[in-house]
C-alpha cells in the first residue's frame, strides 16, 4: 500500500524476490517482524547474487519506519526488468502458438 512502513519487515521485499527467483524465499509470508533487518538482508543478498540488483540502501534503513519512500521506489524499480521477463516467459508458455517478444507491439493484437 505504501513505500515506507509496508517494506519495513522485509516481507514485501522477500515476496518480490521470491516472485523473481522462485524457491529463494518460499516462506516469505511467515517472516517475523522482529527479524526485519535479517529478512531484508537475506532478500537483498538473493537479489544481488541471483538478479544482479545492487542493494541501493542499507537493510537498517529499509527497516526504519521513517525510510524515504523514494529510496524504496528506486530500489524496487530495479526489479522491473526481471518481472517483465518472467511475465514474457509465462505468456509464451500459456500461448505457445504466439510469438511474443515484448508487451507492447506483440501484445496489442
């Protein structure tokens, strides 16, 4: 709902990372708020190692309720390419007789 407190526990980031790298954080929905810095650190490590997304802010900063929302938005935007690629792979699997290489031209007809 927001780009500040909704990201403090590491649960949202872990869900995002799990979406991009299935199996990397399978129990994202039961992460404990009291382990926020550890949750964020783990998710950021997977993002950096598996997706080459650098940690643009410190886990302590993301866990802080006063975190700058633009910092979170900037970091989350780094996942856009991976999410788009995952969607294209899914579409190609669902529509094997269609040639879909992008989500603008190929998807419009």
